[in-house]
């Protein structure tokens, strides 16, 4: 049987819109975590930069 985690807090990523759950590596700064991944964090302003450049 697979180990099931208890109900972990979740958030929704503002870039991709997917829900993501608490991870142990975020334990100290869960309140500051906004993006689900490094890829979403890096691409947070890509759409905004394109409109400002032109």
C-alpha cells in the first residue's frame, strides 16, 4: 500500500493556474511561496514584458 499524506495545505499558481501542495522544503517560508515551480517563477513576467517592450 502506498503511503498517503495527510491533508496538506494547497495554493493555486498564478501563472499556470494549477493547484500545488505544501512541500517539506517550503516549511519555513510557506507563506511566501507563490509559484508551483521554478519554471513558473521565471516566466511570471514574460507576458507583461512583451507588451511593455513594444
